[in-house]
DNA sequence: CAAATAAGTGTCATTTGTACATTTATTAAT
DNA sequence: ATTAATAAATGTACAAATGACACTTATTTG
C-alpha cells in the first residue's frame, strides 16, 4: 500500500536524562551539544531516531555514542512536541531517563563531548526545552521513589545505610530521621548485612549492605522497577 | 538556519484511549477506523499531528473530530514507535488517555464512526499495537488510582458511595469491604453528603454525595490529578 | 404487615508511622 | 594510655491507619 498521502513528516529525536549518585548526592549528566544550533551549549544527550531502530534502541545508541555509557536501563518519560521547541524546524523529542551509580560507570564515560555531572541544585541553563524535561524527570523520580525501591539502581554493589539515607535525602531534598529510616530500610528484608565496614566517613565506620537481588527481582522485575509505564 | 540535513522524517500520530464509567463498570470507547489500512476495524481514536498544533491540542482535536467529545482532560501516556507497527509506513504514535463519566458525555457523542463502549473484559481485537496501548493504560489507571483520587473524574456530579466502590472494584477487578471502603472514602473530607437518594438500585436508597471541588483542586490540581507527568 | 433488598454503621486487633536521646566503636591527639 | 571527637547504631511510647468481621435500618412490594 502507498504511503499516507498529504501527511506532514517530522524528524523524531530522543533526549536522554541520566541521573547519577556518587555516594553523597544525586547529579545530572550533561554534555556539550555537538552541532548547531546552540553548538557547545550544555545539553541532554540527544539525537535523531534512525530508520530501523525502536525508540528504546535508539535511546541506547544515542547515549552510547555521546557518552560511552552502555547497558543503562532507561525508561521512556514523555514526548515533547511543541511546534516551536526547536528553532531550526519542528521536531518531536521522546525523552528517556535513567538512574545510575556514578562510580560504576566512571570508566565507560568518554570525553568527546566533555560530559560533566551537575548537582541538582546547580544545573546550568540548557538548550531548548531541556530544562523542562529535567524538571519533569526530577518530579517523576520522586514519585517513583515513593512507590518503589527504584533508588537501588543508583547504588553500588555495597552500600551503607547512611549512604542510602543520604540518597533519599538528596532526591527528596529534606532531612530524614536516622532511626526511622534505618528501621524501614531493614524491614523490607531486601538488604543483606555484610561483614566489612565503610570507614571513610566516620571513625566508627558503617556496615556495608548489599541488595538481595533474588528478592528484589522477584518483587520488582526490571519492567516494573520504574513502575507502570 | 537550514533544516537538519540527512535526517529522516516520519508522520507523527496520536491515539486516544478513553475510559468511561457508566455507574457499574469501567468501559473503553472504540470506533471503526475511517481509512485504510484496516478500514472499518475496531480502533482507538487516532490521527496525525498537524503542523501548528501541540501534542495536547492535537489529541483534543482528533478526539473531537472522531467522537464529538470536547473538554476531556487527557494525559499523555507513552509514545510507540516500533519500525513495523504500521504496515503502510513507519509512524510514531503518541498515546493519550482519559477517564470520563459516560453519561455526562452521552449527548456529545456523534455517530460518524459508530463508537461503542466495551467492558474491559470484552475488548475486541484492535488494529496495529492498539491492544498493547490499552493494556498499558489499564495498568497505569490502576497505579494512578492507588496513589491519587483520579477516579473522581469518572463520576457524575452526584454519586453514591456504593457507586464509588463499584468503580474501584471495576478498576481493580476485586471485591472491596463495604465498611472499610466507606470509612476511607469519607475520611478524606473530599465528599459532601447531599439530601437526596439514589433509589434505582435498592429499596432503601443510597444518599448522593458530591465532590468538594475546592478541596479536590487544592490538593490535586489538574496538572497533578493524573500524577507526575 | 411481612418479606425482600441493599444501605449504613462499630469494634477490636494489627500494622504502620512518627517523634525523640543515648550508647557504642573507632581514630586521632595529647 | 587516656581523652576527645566523630558519626553509627539502637528502642520506646504514642498516634494513626488498616483490615477483618455481622447486625440493624429504611424502604418498597406483594
């Protein structure tokens, strides 16, 4: 059958929002945009969807090309399509987002586009509607964190309860009660206590824990980790 | 500046998923597709995005054209873009969904595309990937219903507690305890008891309630009714 | 006035959430 | 060796929310 007649066609882009945790704070990964307009400005990792790839695959390819990051589980967030969002011509952008452990992916990160991690409170001005995208992702991150243990994705293999609390405090931007937090964290029985301690941040040291992956995967399988969609 | 060189362009479509409640069950609105391929088959309300409209406006226009429904608050769900999802040519589809009170919109509904309401358990085979879209929307509906009082969107101005319970039972597909349900429903202080009763479904009759719109809007403003995005 | 129908309501036990202060293990300095 | 400093670890009591459960009430119809 012939193509749809009289239908306008548009470039479809992907933008990737990568949140990361470095043990004390949640940060956002940005790069310098590689082409005009706004070449060199701070930007999300973006590119155009190619002809034979799915949206998910396209997002993975683009992230890999621009940052070197691979095997990052990203979730589709929302599509932006205001007629004037891109000054060059109308484009649609399907936004993806992910949460990673910064240190885990440190080695993968390539330097081509001079990527940089920014604390959530120090995000610079971004091109186009990228700031709106990030705001939306931050909000979604909070909501998801409330209803699922999604934030474990941000942690290294071994982590301490204080680090975990720190992560939640960073996401929600508020102080949490030590005692109540650790009671709740441990009550889920998802955490396994290890024998060794993290000694860098206190004299006493804090015991490491790891995630019980079996239980985690059973109760929150990958497709559901980030919730519904 | 010149348009992006060497970038492929695609039609961008919208598909609208409309859930409705008729007082006893949640249903899905479908129409007969108006053009080839698959002309005449059961389909979501879909069409192509036009050049000057936003995605939200496009969704509203398409819904109006195909069904007559106006002023329905729809939320963007997810974008589908597998290369082969449409046999004619590659298209992307941004999916929207909404919840309405079937009776409230009864008069608006036009007959051009022979629209029909289907109980969730009796949804017919749909074109393309529309069934997947509906499954996703059902799931999202459940999750949203758990975390926000979204379901009030499905009710008429006046409704009874048993109707409300019935709605939740329909969405979650399970029986809920009468006593606990009404305690919880009333505890929010979002419901205002009226003087008259609904007498159709019992001899005793059930008091009508209405939503306290001020409180509802204060705590769950339109942008947030459906949650985050 | 009896029967039928679905609405409406209360209690108790359990779980969950919240507020709050002291003790403990370890290191570094004297 | 003793002390000071640091941040980790832990418990209790009260309030609020949840879940399980059965009887009474208002109304209509025969």
